[in-house]
């Protein structure tokens, strides 16, 4: 594939590549067998913060801890909640009591601090401890919010774990799939304390081997993992996972092009035009050696208005709608994202979640946009309407595209670029009138998206950054907690999303997509809307 990396400068060829070979000794003789082809390699752009699942906040941390830990339940690629350590469960008491029955064949990774045989079986009291630790203020886990709706939890015996909610919450099982809710062994955590972050012991398909921070992280196969494939074969298939920490995506792509790593995730401007056509297809010189997989990602990119501002233009519904219909989202995605991403002509709920409706939003209508701006001018007497859009440098190209398009309607858009941390604080405290934002699902339920428009969630004490308020919406939102039928709940979500779009406190830009490029010898690496890296079913063959 060397012909495919001509666009890099010579300096990139000097990047350190750390080969990783796994050698195992035969029991019958001393010959060494090279299992390098069973090592899955990938790169992270920044150091992983912690291997403790209670601190798995960033995607890099989640990807790593997902290989090491399990919870009661797990999510499949279609966002269905499936059994994991809990083999089944019942929901009773008007959907407020969840009773989980645990498997009896799940063991922690071996460690000499366990009393007998260097391991022990997971029981219900381990989940009681793990949940309690998540809520412990001394631990200060960023995932403590996951249990906000939990009233109590207890181990009824070794195999039965029960959770009682304060009120019905249909998305609760989805919350339990988050890595925060993984089971950890009390005796190991107690021994290591804060150093459990770099001495993790879990139940996952891989076990911790070695971590040189900012350089290399290695996991080895857990030969005693409890899950099997559809044919009854033990998982995982891989022998190991090796993670490197090259700091930029251009360097990462060079390593991928040279075959030194097995996959790259996402599409970066440094290589998007090299590997993809403007229609989002693999270019011919990559098709022989590379596979591309793509699918919906639970991330909505959007612009937002602060609805309580004193600026008259922000208060004008006609102007907000003019912005929504005044630029071509399809053209924007073609030229700025090589066709990766779905133009957001629906509501705020992204494609891939129940409740999504592609018809409730706005489409490109330039003449209508001009008409709406003209009507705004006549009604307000503001002859040269203008508005300031605040963004970060990563999204400057999108904002400048919208700026040029809206200028044709008679609306002047000024683009103000500030650091990400400044924008985060400003939007939380109502200090920007019009700003770029994105929302990646914390858990796979549309309620997570609609919570941004519930009046009791006004920022800075909640995620309602627009300060949108609608009594009908609030009543529907509260009613959704009591609706236990998935189809009926999805219909309610769609109605709520439609109310948001009628008021237009936001301008949806696009629904993101997960894009992954892998070497041709990699199979079983699926794709899912929450962009979780699932490696237990991955196979890697010799080139």
C-alpha cells in the first residue's frame, strides 16, 4: 500500500513504530510460535486517563475499559439490551423494581490478592459494592449521575441483585450498559485505592498486561471468559490488544497505511480527501487493501439560540426559521465531510434512535429564507439584520459555509471563534446568543436528547442550554417516564421533537456517522450507533 501514502512529508516516515510480538512456548517442546497475527493494534491520540470503569468518561477510556470489564447487561449493535453477567431479569412494581439473576460462571481475572486459586466467582454483593462505590463522594466518580433515579439496591443472595427506582424510567436498562456500572472486586480495589486506575481487575474478554503511559498499553486474552459465539466457541478469538499513543491523526493514518495498526476511526481533514471521494466512497487505490464500514452515530451537530436573550433578532421565530431553510445541508456534507454524515432535515433526535422522524425538520428553501428575512425587516424596522455565531476552530469551515449561504438571504452572520473551554462555560451561563454545539448520547434513548428542552433542566444546572420552555412539551416529557410500551414511547418522542422544531430554538446541521477503516484481514469488527469498540468477536488472519 506504499503508493497510497505519497501525500505525507518525509518526516512522517520517521515516526516511532513499536512492534509487538506475542510468543508462546509449547508444552511439548521449546519451539516458539509467533502469534503476532492475533494481536489487534489501534491508536489513541491522547493518553488514557484511567482504566477504572468508575472514571470511564471519555471515549478513549470507554474503549479500553470495555475490553476489561462487564456489567449486568450489555448492548448489541442494534442498541438492544442483552444479558451479560445477569442472565435474566424481571421488572415489577409498576416498572420501579428490577430483579437480576446472575450467571454462576463469571470469574474475575486472576490476581494473587484473591484468597483462593487467585480468583473468585462474581456474586450479587460485588454489584452492591460497585454501585455503592459509584455513589461514594470520596471516590468522586463522574458517573454517579447514572444512579440518580435509584432509590435502593441490594444483594438478596449470592445470585440475585435487586434495584428499586424512585419512579419509572424506561431508559434505565440502557443506563446500566454504561461502563460506569461495571462490576469490580472490593478486595482488589481496597488494596490499590486510587492506583486501581493502572491495576485493573475485571471480568472482561481481555485482561490487563502492561501500561507505559503515553507510549503503549497491552491487554492479553482472558482464557476463562464466560461468553461464547453462536457455535459455542469461547471468546475472544484474538490473543492480545496493543494500543499506541501517536498524538495526531495524520501520523496515525500513516501507520495504518503502512499496515502497522489495524484500524482507524473517524474522518479527519488531514486525510479525508486522500482516502475518500467527495461522495464518501473509498478511492480505487485503497479498495484492494482497506475496508470501510459506516453507520449512524448517536450524535447531533447543531446550532442553538439562547431563547432568553434581549437581542430582538434571536427572539424572532421568522429569522430562526430563515436560518434553518437558508443553507443546503447536503451540499455542506458533500464538500466539508466527503459525504460522511446525514443532513439533518429531521428533528433533534438522530437517525438510529426510536423517535427519529426525517420529515419534521427543515429542508433547503432559499426563496422562503429570503421571504422570511424580508418579513422580519418589515416587521421590526431593522434594515440590516445581523447575528453573531460563536464556535470553535474545529467547526469554523461549517460556520463560514452557513455564513456565505445566509448572506444571500439578506442576513449578515458574524462568526466568532473562541476556545472550546470558553464556549462550554459561555453556553452554560447564557453568555452567547447563537452558538454551535453537539450532543452525543450518554445512553441510547431519545429521552436523553429531549432532556435538553425540558424547562426544569435550564443550564447551568441541567443541559437545557437554549432555555427553551413549552408547557405542552414538559407534560409530554413527564408522561414519557410512565410509558412502558416502546412503540408508544417512540411516538411520544416524535411529537416532542416536532414541537421543538416548530419553535426552532435550534438549527440541526447533521446526524453524525461512525466511520471505520480496517485492514482487509480484519473481520468481525462491527459498528454501532454509540461508537463502542467491541473486540471480543474480532478475528485477524495472516496477510
